[in-house]
């Protein structure tokens, strides 16, 4: 036992001499630490829900293809940073038509003369008239909802989007029942837009349906992205926004769809106030960056996107005027999260709006696992194969060497790809296949070493004493080969990691796992290069390189220390 | 009065390594006359090979000549430029015979190619001219000229050694240094090669330095013998003097350790190991292993003193 | 040079074994897949033939229709049991009979729609790119390797060693993505997709033809080739220089180098004639290994650059389930690969007389 302690101590001493090796081991230590500390430094859930969980990511509301937040340290022009914006004003007013007072109030707002006249009538007549009126109305409750969100824009580059995640419903849409919606966008320079064409930019009377756009119009609903279901009750079928419908409103997507509709009437209705202020028009077919347009100064160049940013206080206001018929529940409009989307996080996001930081950190685990597992097992198999082949000699050796030569001559990656394609993409298949090809490399060197050792006298001597073959192998042959084995193991890790990364990059890796190769695969598929998304491409590759380098340094040092050679 | 062919004075050749300065050749002096054969004997690591390389100016880095002079034919080689050494001295005036059984011949070129090189470079010969001379030389060392087209790996140890010898003699040098030329050969071939050496000595009358750890070989061929220990010459004299009347305890020890077929004497060996050349012992370098060691030996380095005409010993036993 | 001849024969024999084994493996893997493939193709052929006959006004009986179908199936090898089919595919592969396989997807530059056409178009492109890159790397490697070997441990040496160690861990295709980000996206001086070379070439062909076309197509190819070429060289040169440096260092410690110096040979002769020449056999082995490695990376690198070579073809075929092209591409790759290895073995024997078999050797 003490010899092992001595050996380790000697090894550590030697290691100090070979600086690169020390560096390698320290790096390895750090990497293992990061791999283990993953749950602490990154969001584990993000990785679990990485593939195929669209709702999870929708709820997270992260920007798409966003550079990392620290880009602002290096950029002369500051980007808007992703953050939640508060709801500053919230208003919920109910008018109950069954209630006389409310009904009169409603009349006052809608038709003051009629209301005045009504008030002057005697009570019984008033009551009768009111009941009559009530019968004419198709609704029991009239609800006014107002929610304001404020964004104080101080950066140089507008955010890529402003999103609101809300729960809305129930809202009934029947023939003759007009529901009102008005989404207002007011800028610091006083210009206010209404995003819902037909509504007025200045609401004087919130209960005046004319100041709203018609929520029930199918075109508007589709463009707003509010899911609608059809209900059948009795003989009639009607549309309804059911209770607790999730609605994700994206300002950018909405304005984009408006511009892409090429409908001059709608474009002018919505973007008119800005256009008129600069006396410009939008030619059909020109590309306009919606957020830049909305948040630039009303000067020349605003359409082409070259106008300077308009900094200040922006208000996004949602107003609803909902009529609730008898037998239906009151609507709710709850803002779960309102967010300004710009640059984000430590490593930005990909094209699906997924945070790249946890994916990157998680990748360390699999890189280390695959690399070490493949290299250790394949080196072990190769060494055993070489030892047996070399030691037994004769025709066994010839056959074994021939087999190894054939396997060695086969081009790895094409066959790897084919096998992965046919046996299914699972990380364990990949590991097995990598081992199946990886064991050959070391066989020839080990075999020639064994042949040399065989010639040595003490093996003869041991045999003369009567030691069995296995005993000879273990006691005499292995200790000589062991140092070379360790160095070889370390040096074959980068190859394994690169192979796995390559397979994943091609889409043949495990689809459920997040590895660096997979991230790069997504980057390629998501046109990261075309979009200049360097933050998507750089980190995984650097990760692969760093892990690989760690083992190259370690292997190199092991080689130097354990294999004394006459290198001057 | 004959000017000696080679006069080495106070030659120091050190290796400057990370561990320290290895004094491989430390203050070595000797002379060699034309046609004379000097045998240099000593254990491995005593600096014999370094001395040989120093004479050619080819001490491998991190070593270099740190002092002293090597005067060949009146010219101090230590003061010559690399260019002059290469074009005027190496192989033309001084050539070297290596252990042929090892890797002295480049494996990828034929014997003819390699033998032609010095002829073409130093004598400006054409390939065809060279071929004649090569054939002549090969015959002189007892090889058939069909060897020319062969590759080194096709030759036996003995054949390779002869080729090396032929190669060394191609340009008729004044001095040939043979560094362990027979070490890797079996006894019979060794005897053949030694006969060849004697033949060459007789026929060409060149100066030769024969370096080996095998004293019996030196006895066969050397006129003069120098015994080296730990980078220094501890005894030097004629072959008869050193073998017949060894004075230095080390020499005596060496001679006693040679097994003789007919003698009934017990073989003894010298206990201990040669010293570390980075930090050699103070005083006489041999004192840790010497059975005659005195107090003086531990402090003072002995100088070479003449104990007989032409026979020098560096030992405090002799004044 | 008897030894050379025997060596060559042995190497070729070896190669044939590998080729046959590889073809067997590939064919086995694909027979299942290609069954569906070929049945579909057979149906197409059948319908085409029937239609052609009907257009001529010939009426066919049930028996005759069956006959036509049988003929087609027989020609495509569908009538045979699986093991026989495997052997047939192996045979087709070995004899390069790829005209039998249809190509499903569209491959840029292919002049027809069989696997053979696709390969004929793609193969030269891969060779052009990777051979040029390898040659450049070898030249740089020899120069740098020799220089750093001479001053081993010096600054240049340590820099090259570090570069080599880093390059060994870099995925070439990732560096490709970075190069595209820098040179195509940021600086705009390189094209994003090399496959556009064909549209440029098509444009050229509208203006000039014949000899002029070949002359003018050279700068067009260069325009698209320079970035992938640069990428490959950047990632590979360090490894070459380092390997050559190692081999040269170990050679320089050999006795014959000292002997060469002792013979009074100028240092340049010692270095380039004795050292380099003796170092070249192991260098040849290293290059064989590196080519092995690069063949795989080629697939991904070509995909990143959209370079219309064998690698990308392989990938497109895989994505489209185009088994015919897959078999052809895989087999041609293995074949090329084996040819290169044999060639290198032969060159090795040419350079190092010690490995030539059939020569008398060793001590007697």
C-alpha cells in the first residue's frame, strides 16, 4: 500500500515539472466541478424541457435569437435588456343591467338626453321603461377592463419585442353582440396609436362601444392570436373565448402581420399617426422593422429604420368593453407577465427562444461522460486485445491482427453515420458504436510492446518457474504497458468527444439529450450563421475544444512523465 | 624533430544541462605522432566518446568545448570556424569509425550513395569517378563490390563495420578515431575486424585513436595507452608500460578484472560506481573507490607525474 | 527492385480483402432498406414501360404484364433471396455498377439522376478541396516541423506544440461555422453557401463555352473554395507540423545523423537529405492516419459550407433516405480510402527499403 502512496507522491512531483499537465488536471478539476454544480448554476428545468415542450418555453417568454446581456459592455450602442414591466393601472368596472341605477348610469353615458328625460318620469313609468329597455339589451352585465403597462425606454436600440402573457375569458361572441377592444400604444412624444383599427386613440367615454374596435371580427382575432372555440348550446352555436384562455400577445408579430397584410386601410389606421407626423407612406413590399419603427423619433428615416431612437416613457394599454349575456360568467383579463424582450442572459437565446446558458453548462456532463467512458473502455478493450494477441502468438495472433487491420482500415465516420441512422439515435448506441471503432487504434502499438517484452528474459524465467500464462501477463507484461495505457486513454478522449459532437451535429445523436453537438445542430438548422448569432455558435465549440484540450494536456503530460524517452 | 600529428592540451568539454554542468572531459592532455595508435580505455560514461566528438568539433548540444586546445598538424581546431571545420578538417583530415552494427548508416540510402557522399562533396567527384574509388576501398576492407548496391539493413554486423571503416578511409585522412568499433559484434567477427585494423595500421600508417572499454583490444592494437576515469586521464604511457607496469590503482583494478584463461588468479573488481560528473568528489576523483586512499587524496587533485620516461600517472602515491 | 514488386502485390491483396469486406457490410446494412426503395423504383419502371407500349397502341394481356414485371424485378435483383441479394449488391459495388441505383433527391451539379451521375459530379469536388488542403498542410508542416525540430524547446517550438494541441480538440466544422460568421456574415467577403458555385457557373456558361469556359471557371471555383480551404488548413497545419517535428526529432537523435555531420556534409544536406528522407516513412504513415480521420470530418465540414462534394452528397442522401446514393457514396468513399492507403503503403516501401518484402535482410 505504501508503494502506491509513494508512487502517487512521485507522480505529483513529476507533474509539477510538466506545466501543461498540471494545467490539464486543474482544468479537469474545474470541469468536473462545473458538471456537478450544474443544478446550482443553471436552471435544470430548462434542460429537461429542452425539446418538444413548446408551452414551457412560451411561458418563459424569452426573446428569440437574443445576444447575451453583457454585449452591452462592449457595444457603443446599448441594447434594450429583457425584463418584466409592471402593470401600473388596473381597472375593472361592472355595470349590472338588472340594477336600475346601473342601467340609468349606462343610459347617461350612452344617451344623456334620454337619461335626463327618463329621470323626470314618475317611478312606475320609469320602471316599465327600464324593463323594456332591458329586454332590448342582449346582455346582463357590461364590463370595462383597463390594464396599463409602462416601459421606460432608455437604451439606444429598441427591444426586439414587447410581449404580454395574459389569461382572458370568458367572452361570448354572438350575432348582434359587439365586444369592444382597444389596445393603445402611447409614445413619449405624445403620439398615441391604436393597434386595433376602428378604435379611437383617445377614449373619452370608456363605456362608449364606438370608441372600441370590434373584438368579434374574425380577422382581428386571428391577427391578435386569441384562440376561439365554437360552442353549441341548444340550437345555436356561437363563438367564445373560453374562461382562462391563454393569450400571448406579441407586439412585434402583430405589427409585422399588419404590415405584411399589405392592406393600406389597416396600415394607415394603425400606423397612421406616426406616418402623418413625418408625412411619409409605406410602399407595399418594403421591409420595416416593427419595433424600430414604433420606437424611433418621428423624423425622416423612420420608415427605413435610420431615425434615432425615441427614449422615454411608453404605455401599452389594454381596454375591453365586454357585454355579458344572461347565464354567462364575467370575463377576466389577467396579465400574468408583461415583458420587454431584448438582449438576455449569460449566453443569449436561440431561434426558439431557449436560454442557451443551461444547455451549455449541461453539455459539460455529457462531454465528460462520453469522452471518458468511450476512451476508457475502448482503450481497455484494445489493450487486452493487443496483449492477448501479442502474448499468444502463432495463428491466433495472425488472425487477431488481421481482423484488427480490417477494422482499422474502415472509415469510421461514414459507417458510424450509417449505423447510427439504422440503429436509432440514442446516446448509448452512440457510445457503443464509438467504442466498437475506437478499440483498434491502440492494438498495434500494444502488441508490438508485448512482443518486445516477451523476448525479455524474466518472462522466460517466470515461465521456467512454472507461473501460468495469465500470471505472467498480469505480473510482468501489464506493469510495463500500463503507463502507455493511461497516456493513450487521455489522448483518445478528444477524439471521442469530437465524434459524438459530429454525430449530434448531423442530427444523429440522442434527440432527448442536450449536448454541445446538438446545440450546434440546432444552430445550423436555425441558420445561426446567416443571422450572425455568434453567441449560439461560439460557446459549444469552445466547450468541445476546452474539454478536448484538457485531456490532450493531461495525456501529453502522462506521456512525458510515464514514458521516459530520449527527447532532448 | 617530428611535430606530433595531434596535440591536445587541457581540453575541457562540458555539457550545460538543467541539472548542472556535466564535466565530461576535464583537463585532458595527450599527444599523438603520425602513424601511432593511441588506445583510450575506461568505463562507460568516463568521457571517452565526448572526447572523440570534441576532436571533430561535433559535441552535441548542450555540450561544447569549454577550454583547452586541439592542435592538429599545427592548426588549433578549437579556433576554427564551423565552416572551416566542415570543409577542411572533417573527414579530410580527421575521420571517425563508429559502431557499425548500430545505426551509423542511413537506412534509406544504398551503401554506394553513402560512400560517394564525402567523395562528391569534398573531392568534387562525379558519381562514376566515385564508384571506382569506392570499389577499391571496399576491396581493401575485404568486401565484395556488389555490396555497393545494397541497403544497410541487408548487411550483417561485420559487413556494416567494414563499410564504416572503408568510409572513414575514403579521403585518406591523417587521423582516424575509432569509437567502440567492435563492441556490438560477436567474438569471431570482432577478431576479424581487429585484424583489419592491424592491416590498415600497417598499410596506411595513419594516426589512430582507438576508444574502447575493452582493455584486451587495446593491448592488441595500441602503441600508446591512456586510461580515462571520470573525465580525466589518470594514466598514460606506452602499451608495454601501462600493461606491464600499471601504476594507477584504477588501472591495476581494471587489469585484475580481466579474466585470463590460463591464470589461476581470482578475478577482482573495483567496488563502487563512477562519480557524478556534475558534482565530482573533491580531490582525486577516484578516492571513494581506491584502497590506497590517503588524506591528501580527499583534498588535492593529483597531477600527471612522469614515473618512467613517457609513462605518466595522476596519483598521490607517486609524489 | 524485387522487394518493391512483392510489397505492392501484398498491399493490393490486402486492399481487396478490405474492399470486399466493406462492400459486404455496406450491402448487408442496406439490403433491407433498399428493398422498399427498389420495389418503388420497379413500380415506376413498370408503369413507364407499360405506358410506352400502350402509346404505341399495343395491348397487353395479363400474362404479358406479369412478364414485364418479372423482368424488371429480376433485373433489379428483387427475385433473389436476401443473402444472394447481398452478394449481388456487393458485386455491383465492387464493379462500380451504380447506374442501377436511382437518385431520389436533387443533387447540384449532377448531370443525370442515377447514383453514378451524382458521384461523378461530387467526387472531383471533394478531391479538389481536400487534396489541395492536404498538400498545402504537408508543405507547411515540413517547413515548420523541420525548423522547430532544429531548435527543439525554443519559442517557435512551444508555440507550434500548443497550436497542435489546441487544433486536435477543435471540431473542423465548428471552425468552419466561425469562419463563415467572420468572413461571410461580418466582412461579407466570402459566400455563405458554396453550392451557389453552380449557379455562377451556369451564368458563365451562358456567355462562354469550350476552353474559355474552363479558364474562366477557375476564378469562380476559387471564389467559393478559398474559405473552406483556409479553414481546413488552419485546423490541420498545426498537427502536421507537430507530428513532423516529433518524427524529425527522433530521427535527429539517430547515430547516422551525427555520422553525416562528421562526414563534413553541410547542415542543409544533413537536414533535407538524411533527416527528412529518413523521417519520411513515418510521416507517410501519419498522413495515412490523418486522411482516415479527415474523411469523416469531411462530411460535416462540407455540410457546413454546402460544398458540393462527397461529404455533402452523403448527408443529403441520408436526409432524403436515398439509399442508392448512400450505398454508392459509402462504397466509393471506402474504395478511395483503401486506394489511398495502398498507395501510401507503396510510397512507404519506396521510401524505406527496410520494409520491402522478399529482400534478403538481417544479420547473418
